[in-house]
C-alpha cells in the first residue's frame, strides 16, 4: 500500500496474505438465467465465502497488515453486519480479541453470528454518535485497532481479491464486471483489479434505487450523502466511503440502479434456478442486468454475488 | 446392462452416455457443520444438477438407451416430481415428446416445472389406478416408451454415476457413503458403484422415520410395503422398487432413519451454513449423521444431496 490509495500490487499482496484463511470461491452459471437475461452470466459466489460474504477478504487482509504489537491488542469495529462477523473470525485465528460495537436493537440473528465467531460485543444506543463514542472509548481503553468496514485501503485491497480470482476463472475475458455498491469497498477493490488486468472489460456498480448515493455521487462528480435509504438490500444502505468514491471515479465505468421489485425477482431467480442462497444485496447485480436488457444483450457478464446471509425465518418476500 | 441387474460397467457406460447433458456436480464441505457433526463430511451437490436433482442422470441414461425408432415415438412417465422434469429435459434434447401423467391436484409449482422443460401433461384422478391406466392408454396411443422413476436398470445405472464421480472427487476414500432412499434408484446405483470401486467404504441408506419401508425391508429381508408415509421429506414417500431392493440387499451395509425434526434441522443447517438450497429429502443423510453421532464420530463421510427443489413460498418450517 502506497499512501492513501489501492493498487493492483496491493491486491496481489492481499491475495497472498489471506489465501490460507479464505476460500477461493467458485464461479457458477445457469442456463435458465442466461436465457432469461439474454446474455452469458458468470457469478462469483462470495455467498459461499467464509462467514457467508466477501467481507472475510477485507477483514483478514486488514488484520494481517497490522504490526504484531498492534495485533496483540486486538481489533475493533462498529457494525451489525457481515464485517463484524468477518473481523471476529479473522481475529480468532490469532487468538486476539475482536471488540464489536453493536446497537442495542440489533437483530438477534446478527448478535448470534458475531458471538459464534468469538466477537466480544459492546452494546450502545442506536445512534451514529453513540456508536462512534463507544468505539472510541473502547479503543482507548484496550488499545485495539479500529478496522472500518469499507473506507480503508487494506480493506479495499482485500475485497479486490475477489475480482483477481474472477478474471482468472473466466476465459475469454468478460465484457462487463458488475459488483454491488454500498460503502464501496467491494466495487472499488474489484474495479482496481479488473482495470489493471482487463482494461477492455467495463466495470459497473450495481446499486438499489432506494439507496443510490453512489450513483448520484458518480454522476455529479461530487460525494453525495445517503439520505433516508429505503431498500430491501439491507447490506447496501450504508453511505459511500470517501476513498472508495475516489477509486470508483478513477476505475469504474458506470453505476446503474435497480428497484426493489427487480432485486426481489433476481434474488428469487437465484434461489430457484441456481439453488444458491444469496441475500438481496448480492442479487442487485443480476437485477441491474435484468432491468437494462439492451445494455447487456449477447454479452459476457461477470457478476459478484456478495453474500448469502439471510434470516431464513424472515424471508424478504 | 446384462439382464435385470446393474453392474459397475453399466454405470461407467451411463457416465459416458450422459456426460454431454448433465453437470459434474461439485463436492462441498462446511467447517461449521463438521464441528457440529463431529466428523468430516463431503457433500455431493446434486441440488446443483440439471433440473435441480440427481434424477437428471437416470432420465438421460434411460432415454439414451432407447433404440432410435423407440426414441422417435417419445417417452412417458407418471410422476409429479423431479423425474418428470428430468425426463422432459432429456426428451427435449432429441426433439421428441415427453408425456407426463400427473394427478389433477398436483401443486402448481410442479406442473409449471414440467411445462418449463417442455413436458406434455395429461391430468388424471389422484389414484394409483388412474395414473397407471392413463399412462397405459397414453403409451398405447402414442407408442411412447414408459420410463419409470426408479425401478429400472437404466435409471438405476444413471443415478449410480453420482457415486462414480464422488469417489473420484474425494481422496483418501471416505469411511462411509450415505444416500437417501425413497424408491431406491439413487441408493442402489450408488451402492453398486461404491462397492465396486471402494470395497472398504460402508454404504448407508438414509430414510425418514415416517416412511421407513426400505429400512424395514432391509432388516427383515422381505420387501415391505410403504404404509401411510408421513414425512416432510416428500421426495422419499414412494415405495421401494423391487429391483432396487435386490441391489440394496446385495450392496448396502445398513439403512438408518431420522425423524422429521432432525430432517428439518439438517435442512436449515445446510441453508444457513452452506448457503445451499436443499430439499428436505436431500438433507436426510445429514440428519442421519446428526442422529447417530457415535457411529460417525471422527470419520470421513460422503453424503449425496439429492436435490434442491423447494417451493420458496412454502418453506418446510
């Protein structure tokens, strides 16, 4: 990592670093979904990744980039989602604590997931201010290193390893590579990797119409806040990170959105046709393809399934 | 095929025959499920097979074994499940009709699946007599060949190709190979393949406690009827086939059962830990392992996931 950016060399180094701890996930296709979409789609199955999401990549890379004396004091984050579970798993390999700040109203299933991986949870009020002050006090007390969920070069480099694998797994090169965008770590990392290795492949961000701050930021050229996000794709309600936005401006060709009806339809298609559980956030790439058929007709399209963590007692339909 | 039995040579020939039409499905594992089960499990993912079930193997082999003049007149079966969809798909490769007799009260999702693969449905009353007489009349009128769902050597040889692949995909050899048993085609075919190639591997049938005719038949040495089956594993409510029973007697080491609570628990474990959709019938192998922990403790266990066709609007829990 050279300063506050991410390069293909950072992503290659991350891949070597995390290889013993994460899965090289498979790429799968479905004849029936291809027929429905009118193009050839190659799905990178990060729903089959450790902790059920690509977040395992960034969390492991960030933990492995810490100096030994830092690592010994543990790591910390505020997150109620996949990053918290991923950080807890990463810390567990080195027998150091992972302190997770969670809002007191976090769903029981998410609390259980973080605990299952050994995370030490500190509950706080459900406000951004409470989360930040609780995390700050916790880091000051314990000396733990804060590992943010997406706006950090080591995290972005780790997420980019998904695309590094993907371009090796598809031959010939795809015309498009699509990744969902919430905080932007996955899209930024994948865009850096893809553009370095396959300059002719167009990189597209896929965003829910109900949380389209990245699309608005990309199109106006100015970082735009996430205002009252409203989408079934709960993993993509977060605001776009600043470093992520700069990398996306440099390496991404376009950001397209899909509405919740299309996201639900895409999620159900994957469940029924591919027998794979993806969370709605993971199906936004397919939803974008199905919502913009002319753009992708007859093309080879690589799509990242970001994760598969769904509460199967509360399905999103 | 030599007479009314199935040999490893039949299964090898079937594998060559069907290779262009079916998937070589992956074998997957889950560290979390292994920890819960106390053994190392290798899941053969036939839920990722064409039409979402191993039935694609037997149906394609049976169709490909027909003489050209027979094939030209089409194929027929009575089934409301995966075999009907598989037969429709197999027939579609050769542009010949697949006549499917279904009870008039068959679930809409199953009717739609058969239609999606091009099957021509004839509805009949929901009795065994009506199904048989309707099928007989249909075959007489069209000249189509009846392809039964399990009690047929070509079908059994096709299903056995799942184990042929599985033993190549696991090294060293597993201590156990477990397949669910309903009509018995999958278990019989897998047992023939496994015993020929890995004589030291114990072959176990997995059956719902609420439909345990195969276990009763195996233990008494006499074919027993399926009386009022009552289980969530709807694919395993069928009666054990006669040829299947003879092959199971020769090549299977034991049949174990699991109750519906264990089957549901196993199904949910696969969904949540592996992000794979399996139908309850497919999870009976894992349910048996979890229900008999001493028997499998510390062992290497291969389990066939038979299929993933679930109505996602009517989950089994």
